[in-house]
């Protein structure tokens, strides 16, 4: 719906703070196959880790003390995969000895796991016809 006078195209990235930029960049390359992008104009960070035009931006820890109020943080971030790649992702995580949990969300199936800093990731796949979910209002 275009009720603000503009339309969002897709989720671009989620910015996360990590304890070790290089370790996290390598993990996201190895585990999710994300491609690393750095730009001289920005210096050593952020490091963008992308699948096409979607991904994450890695930042070093903040020097600021952030008030950690319950419910006021990012719970997780999700990447969508097709059904074939959903099965391949589970095999890949098993091979890397990365624990994950499965959840049936009726319209989607998802697996959840954590990166080296404890950020929760979700890989999700649509298990019904697109119109049965995206066509609902």
C-alpha cells in the first residue's frame, strides 16, 4: 500500500554491531555465502555482506552505553530462500555443526540460528502459493 506518498521496494540491510568485524565477515561468507563489499570512501566499516541487493552491514561495537530495555532491540533478521535452498541450507548448517531450530509458521517454514555474537538469524521459505499469503489483506 502506498499511503505515505512513496512505496518501499525491499528490505535493503540490517545494521548490526559485532565484536570482531573480520571474524563476522568471514562467518557470514562461509555460512550464508554473502558477498563482502567495502568502500574506500567509508574506511574500514561498515562491511556490507550482501546477497544481491539484500543483506547486513557490520559495524564495530559502539562506545555508547545503550539502555537494554526488554522488547526494544532487534529480535532477529530473516533472509528468504526458495524451498530447494531451504533444504540445502539445513544440510549446510549441519555440515558446519551449527545448531538451528525449525518452526512451522503455517504459511512459511523457518530455521533459526545464531551468529558468533549471538544475533539470531532466520532463513524462511514460503510453503503456500504466493497469493495465499501476499494476496491477503
